C-alpha cells in the first residue's frame, strides 16, 4: 500500500466512520476532569466485576461483562479522540480503542485503523491500519468492508497491544453458567484439567448423548467437548442450517463434509462422526489447547494462525468462553500422529507469555 494513495482516499469523513459526532461548547477543566473520572470509574468497576470470584452468574462473563467493557472502552476512546467532554488525548484514545479492539469490538477496531491510516494523533502506520480494518471487516462492519480494496491484504503481524494472555476459565463461575437446567450443582475441582474424562453433563436429548458417548472414544475426543460444541453450534437441532451453509448438529460446511467423508449432514450419526473427526484433527493441530480448538471450530484454523491466537472477534471470544464453560478444562488429550502441530503454535505460546 502506497502512502500517497491511502492519503488521498482516507480523508477525514466522520459520516463514513460510522459514528455520530456532536459538538458542544468546550467544557471547563473541572467538567473535563469529572467526565474523565466517571469514564475511568466505570471501566474500573467492570474490571473488578469480571475479576470478583464466586459471584452469581447466569451467562458466561464473556457475553456480559466483556461486552460492557468493550462498549465503555470504545466510548472512552471516542471521547479522548475528539475531546468530547474531556481534554483531547489521541494517545489515550488509541490505547482505549486497542483494548476494546483486543476484546473484539469492531467499531473500536475501525476507529483505530482510521487513526493509524491518517496519522490522526498517532504515528501513521499503514500495516497497523490494515490489521484493524481487516479485523473489523471480518466481523461484518460495512464501512470496514469498503476499505479492504484500498488497504491491501491482511497485515502479517500483530500489533503489540493485541497480544493478550491465553483465555482462562473461572471454574466456579462458568460451571454454574453451563449447569443443565435441574441438574445438581457439583463442587468444582481445584484444577481445570482434572475433571473426570467420563463425567458428562449436557442438555442433549438421550439419543444424541448415546451416539456421542459411543463414537467419541473412537476419535479420542472427550464427550463433554463434543457436546459443548454441538450445543453452541446447533442447540442439538439435527436440521440446523446457517447463512454460511453450515449444516446439522455440528454445523459442518461443505468443505469439512468432504474432508471427513460426510455424505448426509442431516443424518445425526454421520454429522457427529464428521464433527468428531474434525475435533480430533484440531486437537492434534493445536496440541490439546481447548481455547484454540474452539476458536478454530468457530472461525477456522487459518484465522487462528493469522491472529496467532483467538481472533479479536466478539462472537469468537464469546464462543470460546462458552466452550470453556461447558468443558470446564483448558487442555485435552490429543494424538500427535493425527496432524503436525500448527506452525504458529510456538509463536502463540510465546505471545501469551509476553515474549
């Protein structure tokens, strides 16, 4: 991408950016400080709520607290970028946008891309702009999709602020969220990787439960993982079909069906066996890392490799947390003979360790 070209097409156009910008008389310093303090307090409150152990929950934290955190960070970034109620601070705006972007906020990704594409308060960086435009476009943000023809292909690197830790699971919290209706609560294990392999909790109809329990050992996949994926994908609907033509219980796309010899996606046993075969492959490819396996099942293994971890998509992050809640484990046994490990796996692990 050429600097001169992008400079011509990325002129300041707030209507195109897709957010409403209102102008009001510049507040006095005391009002700016009060607004900034209120925004910071709200963000801090959500952080504390996410971290608080043992609080009651009805849904995984990813789908509620993280969504609120994304919104607060995006709004705070917008305020600092444009000086709305606070003194303008583009560096702070970029930091808030990037944290929201890491959590999967498409609008924050787009706004940050715009800042880097235009050098708006930050040093211009076309590669960083391309990274964030693509992330937003891949989540379906229309104005980001329109930019793809102008910014080139996806950026080959991950910005530093996007290199977050590995997804974790609060067993006490998320096991309650995943508890089947009417089930008796069971005290969680102190370690997330010590749950009995034969312990299965699911809302699946008995006949589907039987199919999974019989077929899963053949593929060396724990039934709990297969059932968690199935519930997230189709809610146990044998004839489910998605807008992307994913079909059946495990929502297999035509390419996956062909890859694992599934002829009838609406036959429960064929569909389950195809999904189990794919999970077996993903487990070997990501060496038993449940978060990466879940992310790949949702967004594709190529996307996980490109982002060197769970992609910054709100949907995928919520999906990963849902699977971690259902499985109550972060690692799973795998057969290294099934597939060579991902070429990005070492970088993903190094990135998680902050290297």
